[in-house]
C-alpha cells in the first residue's frame, strides 16, 4: 500500500534526524506523517489512524514554535484543529471539539488578516463551525454567540463568489436560525445568509450542500410562518436528493412537508 510505504519512509527519515539540532526539519516530517495517517484513516481503522495523526501533529508542534516558522506553525495548528473535529465524531466529542477550538485560536494569534485574509477567514469559519457543534452539547446561546462573532470576522476577509463564502454563509445561517435572542432579526439574517449560499451552491455543482441549504431555508420560512415557501424549499431539497440517490434524506423532507400540510 502506498500509504504504508510513505509512512515507513517518513519514520526512517525521522530516525536519522536529531530534533534538537534540526527542529524544523523534524517538525515538517512529523507534519507529513500526520497528513498520511489522516488520509489513511479515510480508508481503514479511522480511530487508530486519526489518533496516530494527532500524535504526529502534536509532536510537530513541540518542535515548531511560531518564532521558528510562523507559516509552518499555523499550518500544523490548522491541521490539528481539523483533525480534532474528525476525532470528535468517533471519540471524546466534547474534549476533541475543545482541542479544535484551542488549535484554531492558537493559529489565529499568528495570522495577519491584512496579508493573509483567506487563511484568517478559513480559521474563523472553522471556529464558527466548532462553536456551533459545542452549542449542541452545552451552553447553547453562549456558543452560538461565539460562533456568530467568528463568522462575522470571517465575513470581513472572505470575498463573495467562492466556495468558502458559501460555507461561511451556510454556517452563519445555521447560527442565526438557532439563536433565541433578537429572534425576528436573526431569522431575517438567516434567510439572507442561506440565499447568499445558494448563489454559489447549485444542484449540478454541489447537490448535497444545495439540498441542505434549501432544507434549512425551509426551516427559516416555517419559523416565519411562510409555509408555502417552506414547502417549496423542502420539495426542491427532496428532488435533488432523490436524483442524487440520497433517498433517506429526501424522505425526511417529504415527511416534513406531509406534517406541515396535515397541520393546515
């Protein structure tokens, strides 16, 4: 297997290095090793290989300070943050989400948004996503407000027209839709955010994100008591999902439509 050969090659390279004398070279190899384990986790033994990837990234960070190489440090922290999100799906959800937050916050301390706006926006989008997940576990409104702040920061540096912008608007819509304070204002903001995302997500280019956005947009219309618009969104989402073969997800929206129509 290609991954196995590359992992062994990197491990052999590590054995030939003195991390004290060549810390940056050592950190870069550990980072590549982490990437390999993370890729391998998509093929086999996800929990084991994600854990090995985490160990490699953490080892890389022990040998790469921001003073040694800010670019490498930010790259490793961002990768560790993304990995921690994946780990949260298979073990210690709260602990790994908190680790992801810490990783992205550490990276953000060393990103200049004026010169690296895209990197800064991506890290803020990731923070917003993690805070939204944390809101499902504890302190709901507290974490939703932190997510809103992160997305607002990302908006300052994420230009429209890109997939990252659609991801940002989708996340922003989710947060505003769930916030309990300033309900009317936040529902209107969620409506606008989802509509912005749909300028980029299309049924052909991004069928699943398009369907998810349409489905959540339907929830906003439902909350605004515009049931015809909600049903229209859910029908659109179900149609795209059925065409894509995601029958279970499509059925969920069809059941929502039936429930709303039955309640009329």
